[in-house]
C-alpha cells in the first residue's frame, strides 16, 4: 500500500483505527491531523468514538478558519495549528495517551531509547512540555516552544505525547517506537535494572549497516514459493497485530531449498506487507530491486549450519526483551508447554550477530531453538512457519507470566526430575 497516496481523511481514519485497536488511546482520547499541500488542515473530530471513525467524520479546517465537515474539529486544534506554524517542515501530528507513555508523563520522565540499537535513531531527541489545560492556547504555546527547538517528539506533563512528522506514517512510526520503549523499560524495571547501550555498541551497528549483496532476476516462482509467501504474510501481519513486531522491525524467513530462502524486506511497514514485498535470497544473491532485512547473513548462516531448521523469526516483543536488556536470565521451566517449545534459552553477546554471524548461528541446535541477544533481539527457529511463530508467542507469554508473578511471591520452577519426566514423555531425552 502506498499510504501517502491516500486522501488525508483516509490516512487519518486508517491510522486512528490502528492506534485505537492496539490499545494506544481511548474512545475519547487522542487526535491526528495532516496539513495538506494547499494549506487545508485535516483533523479528527471532537466527541466522536475513535473506535468507529469513518472518512466522513474527518474535519477539514481551511486556512481562513472555515470548517468543512459534519462535526466540530478536535478541541485540541489550537496546538496542532501552532505546531504547523512553528515548524513548516512538519505535515502531520499524532497526539494520544498510550498507558505506558502516560506513566512516564505523570512522573515527568522521558523513556530511555538506548536499550536497543535502532530506537534512538527512530525517535530522535525527545522534549517535555509543561502542563497546561487541554485545548488551551497556553498548552499550544508550551508544545510549540519545544517544537521550535527542532524537536519532533514532545512528552506532555500529566497528559500524553505529541509527535510531528513529514507525513502521518513517519509520525506514527516514532509514536509506536517510543511507546514500545516505554513498555520495555517498565517491564525491565520490574525484573532488574535496564542496561543501556554504549557509543561503542552503536559504532558496531553502524559499521555493519551497509549491506549490498549481489542481485539476481528470478526467472519464475514455483507454486511452493507462492504458497510460502502467502503464509509468511499471514504470520507477519499476525505478529504485528499481536504486537510481537513493530511497524518497521521484526523479521521472518522461510527456507525454500538448498541455499535459498524468502525474507522480509528492510524498513517496510509490517502492517501492510504483501507477497511481492518479500525478498528471495539464492546463494547469497537477493532479488533485484529489493532491499532485504539487514539480518540476511545471519538467516543464511543458520540455514547453512542446521538442516533441521526451516523457518526463523527475529523480533523484539517487550516481555521477553526485558530479559535481553537486563542481567536477569529467562528460565523456560515454568509450565510444561514453555519447556517443551523453548528448552534452553541462552543469551548471546550484543555484537555477535553483526561481527560473527556463523558463530551466533551455531548456537541453534535441536535443544536450543531460541536465543536472546543482549540489548538487541530474540531469535527463534523452527521446522515450519507455524512452529516458529508458536515458539515466539510462547516465549512472550511465558516472559509476561514470569514478570507478573514477581509481585505475587517466589517463582517455583519445575525441578530436574519433573523436567526429565517431560523429556521422556515427549521424546526429548
């Protein structure tokens, strides 16, 4: 989908549906706007259910103040106008109250974006605007004052967040990423102290960011490949809807044959990926005109070393990632399902997937189908798309249960004898 070619009313409707359905705002909370090239300001209406907006509900405010539409514009129209006047380079504004970011706003703190490698770059500098009455000119002035410093992301004291961008998707991407950082930091602090990346870590990422493999032009696509592409898209979108992926982060691959696999592209919105966006890799060469995930070399190494693996996922869901950004170890011996699907879950060094992908890939034996990478990601392997997705889901749900249990009492893991019983009963011994 070429989101930017949609009418502003359709863009706002689609994005608000996305924000509301993922629990990032309430029926009455939040507002989105787009400044059109002709000076029209399109904005969500006041007092209309955010869970059932249609394109006809979106209000157009002309440059002269004339309101076109069947509703009144959002009561927070004043600060949207001030943001656009202050920063003519911005063409879209997202304002909402996701619970994790509200938690930070009511303690007057900004989430730390240095727990994972890409979040700091996506979110940029983040400011804080002083509290003022919602919908007031004073609130608008407070927000605009921070935007005037060249900052695009503004936390509001005891309120929520405002983000400006060159278009609505770019603003949403920052919004979603910062909300993820907030949720991750909260989860991590429930089990330990978050470890932050150093400049040396960022230099390692930057040194390995360039990926320019040789290309090839496919002569055709087998029925097997077409079916796998269709299935991959279903699981990628399901992963996004279950918040195991974010819009631009999360990688899925599937083996096609010897030296050949299909992979998600780099940087594209996971919500609207389609079969033609997926990238085929054959013997280290990638489909012409496409940009594969930067983890392609790691996927290739895992498939090369392990014939029993046919599918791989790399993701960053907040509960399991809380163990990747702290010193806490993740123990799968919580319930039989967790141990059966996850077994041993080692934690690999941060830089290993960049500087030594084959050594990192060697860890994925039959007894180790999943691994955390310090301050980076979780890597899951399996015998099929469904098996791999199931493992990621179980890892995230198990981590969530462990984090929640910390406030209830001491965790009692399944002991060694009971683990041996599980292994014998299910043929794992």
